[in-house]
């Protein structure tokens, strides 16, 4: 056991610059070609020695975060403890800054952060490959939250291959309320029923644009196969997308399963202009400006 009594881990949000979705598999999941980009919006998870497993949360929309064993941070502690033959006696405090239920992998980020924090707190020194296995057991987006940067996720998104990425500027528009990722995938299945859904593949043009750091090239290649489903469930998101592009964003798309919308912009000055226009449009609750790529889960 470690002599440390508390460990804090910082972990980034993500945006999917390409999300190609295949047909539903027999297990209910979908094969994906998911190009992840970590962005500089962070949650922090602090693990502290305790007599039992508890979770607390503070920050924007923290009242929407479950504090029971369904929280991915709590599940991460339980899985790691079970592998190590320990009881998960830890208090996990989540300082939220990533939008909740917004398609930016906030819950997944907290799971990855809790896993790394507990590993350090308990002095386990678990090999990275084993941590990634636990992440994959927790959820499709959790492994990327651990590694950060930029990566192509295949399978259901959990099999990661790092890719090169230059620096890009983003504005995110946070919507009122969340969207359930399973509900968006069900809507995708409904919208594509009876159609031949092609096998998902990463776009070579997008990967080249990402590596080049050229925002115009990346803008021309952004794609999200879940966007029609998200817009079907939340039609008002189209107004947000229109407001951002009218204000000068190079490209706009729904982030993952939504309802957060992402706007690629040329530079910091453009980001401020687009964010101000989005807030003035009243089509979103708030905005966030940031850059990518960002490092994965990191012990502070």
C-alpha cells in the first residue's frame, strides 16, 4: 500500500473529428472508426484514503452526476481493487469542468482519472496495458481519456492507434440538458434501418489534415455519422450549428453523441468572436473556447 493519502488526476474532454459508425453488431455495439482529439477542458478527480467507497462532485451541472456505484469513477475503483485483491476504500471527489452528458466523454474521463488516481493512491504500479484493459471494460471512450492526444479508435472505439495532430482552436456550445448516448445510437439504427450501412473507415484526408495543423483542410473533412440522429432527437441544435458558422466558424458539428456542438475556428481571436455570437444567439446555454490536442490523464 502507498503512503500517500490523496492523489489528484487531471483528465481532458474530447471531440470526435471523425465518427464513422457501422451497422449494429449482434452484441448491440457498433463498429467505429472514431478519430479522437483531446481538448484542453479538464476534470480533476481526487482519490483520498477512506473507510468506504464514496463519490462527491462539484462544478457546473454537478447535480446531474450520479454519486452511487453507477458513476464510472466508482466503477473504476471497484474494478481496480478487485484485480488487486483489495476493498475499494476510497473517497473520490470530482471537480467538473467538462460538460455533463454533452458528448465530450466527461463521465469516461472521470473513470480514467479515478483509475489512475487509485492506482497511485494504493501503490499498485499497474502496467499501462492492464490499465487500458480496465478502461475498455468501463466503456468505449475511457481508454482514450487515459492516453489523450489524438488517436484512431476502432472496434467499438476502444482499440486505439495514436495519430499525429497539429494545434487547433475550438469553440464548444453547451446545450440545455443532455443526450443519452444509447438513445442516439438507437436513433441512428432507426434512421438507417433498411439501408446498407458501410463498414467504417478513417478518412485518409482527415488524418492528413489533422497531422498538418491546417484548419481549412481539417474543416473540409470533419464528419460525424451520429449527427443526423442527434439532430433528429434535438432539432434545435441545427440553430446552434447555423449560428456558429454564420459567425465565421470554419466548420461545425455535433460533438460525439451530442448535444454539445463543436466549432473549428482559425485562431484565438476567431474563437472569441464565434463564442460571443453564439451566446448572443441564445441558441445555447454557454460556450467554451479551447485548443487541442491535450495530454491524457495526468497525476498532478
